C-alpha cells in the first residue's frame, strides 16, 4: 500500500510538471483511478492525459459506484471497461459487499444504456458515443481496482475463485479485480520492464522423461502444474509473458473448460490441453527439476494465467515444449522468437495487430524509431520504459503512427479516427501505410503534432471565451483533421506547383489525389526554442483559416447536425468542407503574411531535400480517382476490351505468384490505363497510377496488352 501512495504522489508531480491540474483536487479514490488508467490503458503516454479525464466519471456522492469508463484497446475485442474504485485506509476489505457491487453495477450500467436520461451527464455522454457501446461482439468488463492486497497467495486465489464462480447476468460481461500489487506490477513493467525471467525452476514428472530435438537440444517434457503456478506467482508480471505474441494475456474471457479440467479432471488435463511453449537461452535438467535461464512463455499464456490464479488441490501435469534459441546473432535470435510465437499462436483468435508485429517492416520501424529516441509499441501489451522515453512525443504505437500517416500523407483523417482497426486489419491499407519507407525526422514531427495538439486543446478548454460556439467541440475531436490540414499546407509550401495543378483539375477527387501522395522526405518543422508557443500559433492559424470556416460551410448546408465526433469520422466531410477551404484560400499560392508566418514554422528544405521529395513521387503512387487531367480519344468499346484483358492478366499473375490483386494494380489504376491506353513505358508513367515496383514488374506486359488490343 505504501508503494501505491508513492506512485500516486509521483504521478501528481508528473501532472504538475505538464501543467495538468486535474489531480490536485481529486479524492484518494479518484487519484487511484488516474494512476491505474494512466499505466493500464495509456501506457504512461502523457499526451493521453486528456483521455484519462474524459473517461473519469467519479462522483463520491453517487450511489452507482461507477468511477470510470474506458476502452481496453489491448483486449481481444476492445472491451468497454467499467471501473469501480475501492480505496482503503484502515478499513477491512469487505469481499461479500464487493461481490454485491459487481452485480449492482452490471444492472445499473445496462439500465443506463437503455435510458441515458437515468444517468449522470458524463456517463450519458460516453454511452452516447458508438465507441462505448457494448454488445456480444464488444464485451463489457466490470473491474474493481483497489489498493488492498490479500496477505497470502491462497487468500488472493480464494477471492478470485469466488469472483469467477459468480456468473454475471449477461453472457458478454466479465468481472475482474486488480489488487494493489497487480497495479504496482503494471507500473513496474513500464518504469522498469523485463524482457525475460532471469532464472526459474520447473518440476517434471520423471527423471530422463523427455524428448530432445535439434543440435541445440530443445526438449518436450511434462511439467507439474504447481511448479508452473509458482512461476506465475513470482514472475507473472515480470517477464514470464514478455515474448508472447500478445505480450501478456490480461483480458481474455475465462476459459471455463480449462478451469473445470484442473478442478474436476486433473488426471486428464494432459489429454485435454495443448500445453505451453517457452523459449530460453539455456536450461539444465537435474533429476526431476529443470533450471531455466533467460526464459519467457511464448504460447499458452491463458493456460498459465488460469493455472496461476485458480485453486486446485491435486497436482497434475501438462506438456511443455522448451525451445532453446539456436542463434547467436541478436537479430536472428529475435526473428526466431517472433517466428515461433506467430507459428504457435494459431488456435485462439489473434488480432491483426498481433500478427503483423512479427513482420520485418514492423521490426525495422521499431528500430528506426528507437534510433530517434522514440518508443514504438508494435504488439499489444508491450510496455515502454518511461525513464528512457519521458516526453509525450517519444511514446507511440504502430497503429497510432499509421493514423497520422493516413491523415497527413494520404488525406483520410476520418478513417484514421473512426476506423483505427483498419490500419493493421485492411491489407491494402496496411500496404499503403507500411509498405514504404519514411524519413525518421518526418515521423518524429508527426508525433510532435500529437503531443502539442493535446496541450493546445487543454489550453483552449481553459481559456476559451465562447465566442466561437463550435471550437471546443471541433478541436476536441479533430486531431486527425488538423493533421490532414497541416499535411496539405506543408505540401503546398514545399511544392508550390501543386496549386497550379489543382487549379487545372475539374473533379474534387483529382484535386485531393495531388495532395494525397508520399512526397516529403525531410523534417516538417523547425527546431523551435519554444515549441509549445510555435505549435499553438500554428494550430490557431489552421483552425482560423481552414477548420473553422470549413465547418461553418458544413453547418450552413447541413443545418441542425452538430455531432462533432461523427463529423470528424467521415472523410467526405474533410474533403468537401475543409480541404475545399484550403484550396480556396491558397488558390493563388501562399503569399504575403501567410508566407512570412509559415516561414517561421516549417523546416527550411534544401534543394537536395526537394529532389528527394520528387524521387518519392516517382517511387510511390497513391491513386484515388480513375480520372486525370487531359482528354482521352480512346473509343468506349476499346476501353471496355482493355479493362477485360487487364483484369484477366492480373488474375493470372495473382494465381501464379500467390499475391493480392492490388499488388499488381488497383481497379482505379486499371480504369485509368484502359481509358488512356498508353503504348510506351513513358506514357504509362505519366498516368501516375502504378508505382516504381509495379512498373518494373508489370509495365512491359501492360504495354504489350494495350498494343495487342489496339492492333487487333
């Protein structure tokens, strides 16, 4: 308990350092809520403090006991979590009363969801947001957090077992408790993370009863469940799951079959369960003991967790594969661990983010960001070392980077905000975002937008005079819209020829395509002496010139619609109202006072930088419209025939190479090629519908198809 108080005190100082005063007037219960959510849901990312406040619905005078509502992004189905706080000084832990609280809170939150007029305003606002709607596909967790610690592991297990035996009213609801030590361990994972357990001992069924494989002598053995329980109790939060595909299974639904097997049929557990896989640097077998060195469980996290937290009387055995890492090179060792983890985690549902964590482009991204002093989480549950990465912009995830790239580079801020799961879940979008290389300084500057934007929003909320009735609502939900605006402004600043090209376009999609390219290969911003002031001024400039006026136009057309959250989840709202405002404002280029101001904000690119930008435009292409400037004299019947032949060609290539259709060319690219019928590689390149690799691989074949159809 003493450590919890120290951690709360440290967090209070951190909030004060960042000019957040939310915790100053909080009760002890609310401070525990802030401590838990800061580390558990937001990985100690100080740019997310406003998100902590948003989920804080604590009211010490309320009888509903609901202290917070948050989305667990690391859970399998992004559960909605209802937090209840139980902070004790000298009082007893009233477990029977706590059990009643779980059932009461479940009844209350479902009643609130059916009739939001019944509940407190802050709860009603959250439940009215689609992100917080709980269903059979989006489970609900009711979680009690407390500074209380059971005196013994037996007492803790008895409490957890009693809780597990109490069935929630609804099938898609689970009950959980996080004790003081659980919270402290989560904090330690961030403040002092472990990549593996240094040493541990497990017991096997018989001496010499093992099967060995490989030159390194990996083995399969039968291990004692009680010895595995001991490992979990000692190291469950300190490295035992560090190499697991999902790092640590902390929110999967309780597998009743596993528990039943342990308690009712222990002699048959070996037959019913797949066992666990762990990877180690070395091991030593001595009689019926195995000493493991530098090890982590990479498959069987749920089994281990349930054995560790369930009471059972009779010991039993389960299969354990002990893989000794056979590589000496560090990169090869890490790749081997990743490959084994991915190959062995196929029985249970794994999120797309988990699977892509092992890919080479993700490991390279993590390494690239680390070289710039940024921690990039690429798998769920992975914990930052806060001492090494203290600033808000130094803490990110691959999904978050994808959201900023999708907004800034590819001009889809609605998708970035409203469909985060598509960043890793949509293969074509994933290829668009992560199938390219990006300048490291450029990526860091995107993260600085995040860090300073959140501070700017906080300032506006405190100082706003209410003159603009839309401003707080728009900026509170508009970080990705703002990022997209900054993307267009910076591209026009560095590449002024874009303005002339935009003015020549007829369709809005054609205009948007011109600024939806990967075409910046250097820093975005200057190295400011007072970065906060400069960023704040820039955000104000973008809001005053583009965001605010664009929304005013929207309101004049869609009178009565005022849901800021939904407005900022739709790409068409951005392109129709915000982007069009930028086009109008800069129709004659950036001149006068605007130029002087932006000169003080943007990095001064050299001629070499601009050449690299142009090289990116040659290398990568993002097509969002089948149309392009210039007329086509290709007859309609020829266009149809060309499309048919190109599709047949693409289908054959896909079957031959076992690749996706978009990897050969997209449908929009096919339409553009058919419409303009290029007969040379140079003409094909001018259409800007295939990137460099596609032209190198398929360009000659495409030209042959066009010539064949034309001459037929």
